[in-house]
């Protein structure tokens, strides 16, 4: 039977309700932006959506748990038969919490991977995400099988039979999980600086893009705040009350991660809204529906944006630039350009698109990219 929320249960309800609303809104906006505006729904978007699905399950279990004693002292939970049910829903929260975090970190890593040009940056991303995901998988199974059978986690208080690992092992593993995920978030927040700072953009533009890309790592703040409360996992006598802060900051960690990662890719939607409301003039520089093409027949490493031609023959128009490796060149050292070239391509010319994908430019001209005006595919 369910009981009325009491004690700190109201705090848990408030936090989960807030992040359920925020994540649902931002994931919905992300899907609209990708599908309707950019018409490109990538693996990072799928992982972000999957993370949200797991988070909804996590929140559902947590909210149900509040109606079965979460946030209350054990001696205040009446009738006592409700306590094991509350522990069951607390147990159900943990696996989907880990899965949700694994998915959103994969989403962030894929987004940064798409923008990476240097091999060293990609290696850092691969190593970081592999270590994070492997340890997360280990922690996932450790939590599920900490008690044999698993249901002994909550039936041990009602005469059930089974055995559990020493709580010190679970606490130590949780500290390790927090440290590794936090380190990964910090790396994900530093890499955007390395990715963007060498680009030919104004300082303000660079800072803006860096902040947008680094938003996905904001979850580390909640992870750090949660660390001092990890020891409460060893409190067997008053578990549902003692671990209230764990529940609150675990929700905040995942909720912030999903919300920030989705906000990081909403720039085209914001720009389109500003144009529609008259706060931003429309024109070539505000068009969002830029088709993607790669001059080498490979669209995996394309970057979408607005480039200015150094030739007066061509006006400013939308083009897509293959990564800096497109023509086997490295960024220029004179500070005046990327040191690579890109063929001008008109988005309305279907024949040009076919030729471009075949590796030839229908316009028979190449331009030096000297300035990135906007980055819309982040």
C-alpha cells in the first residue's frame, strides 16, 4: 500500500518533478531542431533520447518510492510492511540511473568526436568514453548482483534468505564511479577549448561556441556535490532517509547532463526563433537548412556552417566544409586561414551535389576559408 509523502520526501518529489519537466522539454526541442530544421538526426541524438527514456524510468521509480517511505525515518514509516517496497523502488532506480548516464555521456562524446579534427583529440575522446563506459557497466552489474538473489536487497528486512556484499565494497565502487564520471565530464568540458580556439573566429564567437559545447559537462557539478553523501549507502538501519541526498543529487546529475547536452545543440532553433520574431534579420547568414556534402564522398566528418570566400566573385553563401584533412593539409600557421580549401557548392543544384560527392566541383573553383561565421551543427 502507498503512504503519503513525509519528511524529506517532498524535496525528492520537487527535484524529480523539476528535471522531468526540463529534460522532457529540452529533448523535445532537440528532436524538433534536428528533424525539422536541420533534417539530420544523428547517433548523438539517439543516445540523448535513450538517456531521457531511462531517466523517465528512474524518476518514475523514485517518485513511487517516495510514496513508500523514501525520505522518511524507518521508525516513522507505517505500516512497517511498506519499508521493503520503498527499498525495492530505491533499488530499481540505480540501474536505470547508470544506463541513463552512460547514454548521455556517449551522446556528448559523439558530438565532440564529430567536431574533432586532430587525431590526438579523437584518441582522448575514445579513451575517456571507453574507460567511463566500461567502469559504468561494471558498476551496473555490481549493484544488481550485490545481493544474491537480487531481491534480498529489500526482503532481508522481512525474513528473506540470501546474502549481500559488504556495504564497504559498494561504497568504494560508488566513489570510484563518481570519480571516473566526474573526470570524464571535466575532459569533455576542456576539449571544446582545444577544438575551437584555433579556428578563425572572433574571440566572442569562440567563447560562445566553447560555452555551448561545454554545457554537456555541467553534470559534474552535481557529481562532486554528491560525493560527501556516498557513505550513507552503508546505513542499513535508516537507509531510505539517510540516502535522500544521494537520490536528490543523482537526479540532478542526470537531469543537468541531459538538459545541458540538449541545450548545446539548440542554436539553430534559437536563431530561427529570433528571425521569426524579428529580433534577427533574415538572409543567407540566418538560414538553417544547410544541406551536407563532403568533397571526398564521405559525410562522416563534415562541418556545417557559413564560410566567407576570399574571392569577390562569390557572395557569402552556405557551404559545408570537410574536416581539415579534406585535402590532406593542416591548418595554416599564418593565422589567416584554415590552410585548406573547399569547393563552392550551391544547395539548390542537385547535379552539383552529385558531382561534389564524386569529388569534383561543378563550379570549377575553390576558395580559401578565412572565417567561420556560425557553427550550426553542434
